[in-house]
């Protein structure tokens, strides 16, 4: 789906998990700031629908960051579309809610591949281009890393890894001018969250709007929060 249609002097961002929720909101905000955006999603149908909601102002890449060929395909798609990479937003994630005793090796593999290993490999694949552009990485974590809800054994532990990644990037990226941030939201009004918790369990009044979280992500991506380089920014309802 990616093909060059924009000037290469425009800022370009990759947003994984960009077909709904926080990722889609972040893509929309970046477009409003005149950024070029590559929206990444596993499901071609949902990806097409997301691109339609963005008014055809974004490019799409159907890829799975957890698969061996996913990170390379995503970076190649962005380079074909825009010629450079200024920001990588690692937002894709899976969050199974399963009692620890019922976790399986396959479930743990899935969580770590999507939530930690995939993002790490994507950072590695994008690193030469981020170094060239003095770019930024934004990893989306979760408040579950602080106080895991019962059933989030694999989810919370795998997401903790993306927070440590930004500390390493902030340190090792200094020479190249690359900055990194993690954003850890609490409960957020997304389809993934509502598949786990209904309104009775967690009322809307206790849940974040995806745009609230996306605004912080985009502020990190565009340089408005460079003072938080290497940090994890916690976002909670009413916080």
C-alpha cells in the first residue's frame, strides 16, 4: 500500500497498531501537524478502513511486528513512501487477560513477540534512518507495569521491556541525536480494553480518552517533550 506521494522534506512517522484506538488517534494528530504517516496494521481490511477515516492522508503497511519479516517490511515501506524516518511509534500490542496458572508457552511467546521483541527489532531496523534524521522513538507501555491486574502476567511483564528500551536509547542515542520516550497509560477507551472489561466492570468515567494519550505521544514525537528523554510518562484518568 505504500508508494511515494509526498515531498521527502516533510517529517515522516511510523505508527504500529495504527488502525484503531490510541494508534489511530496519534496518526490523526500527526497528520493535523502536517506530518506524513505510515499506518501499520496486521489486518488489511481494518487497515483500509483506518486509511479511509484518515481521508487518504496516510500511507498503509499491512505487516505484523511480531513476525520475523515484519520489522524489515515496515521500515522498507516507510522508506519507499517517504524516503526517511523521523519518528517510530511502537504502539502495537496484545493484552490477553488469563490467570497465571492458565498461561501457556504459546501465549507468553505471543505477548513477548508483539509487545517487546517486535518493537526491539523494529527499533534496530529503523536505527540507521533515525540516526540520520536525529529522530525519536515513542514506545507505548501501560500502567499495568506498576500494578499488574490479575491475569496480566505476560502482558505487564512484556510491556515493561519497552520502558527499559527507551533508557538505553536515551543513553546510546546521544551521539546520533536520537531521543526516546515511553508513555504508560492507564485504562483507555479502546476496543481492546472493552473486550476485556465491560462498562459495569470499569465505567467510562474511569477510562482515558485515546486522544488524551495520543496527544502526549505526539508531543514526544514532535519534540515538545524532549526534556522527558529516556523517561516513562504515566497517564491516568484525572491525573
